[in-house]
C-alpha cells in the first residue's frame, strides 16, 4: 500500500526524538501484522548476521500480532535492543 511521504516527513523529527533516534540515524520501518507469514523473522535473522551492525542503523517494527512477544524476546536475547524497537500498534 502506498503512503504520503510528505505527511510522514512532517511527523518524523518529533517522532524520531521521542524514540531515541538521532537525526543522522538511518531508519528502516516495517509496518506489518506481526505474523510468521510476513517474514519478520527473516529480517531479524539478517540483522543477527551483520557484524558489526552499523551504529547509525535502527529498525522500527510497527504493528501487533501473535508473534509480538516472541519477537521482543528474540530482540532481547540477541542483544538487538539498541537497534530494534517494537512499537506495537499505532493509529499514526
């Protein structure tokens, strides 16, 4: 589905700072239902393979679903909490 990038750009500075993301950070945003069909596990596996993960990289997982808690534990167990944030469902 398409999104209005101008609308997103207008929101980003405040939202970035609220979430501890610096202006210079590169952010990958995944908006999805957190379900195995969406392949988020593949994304997390790929992050685990990066050595080192670039210090200016962040991943935001926005959404909810049956695997939210599992993904959160995976992120914590893999020491990816400084890189990946599970934001949950949002109306924004």
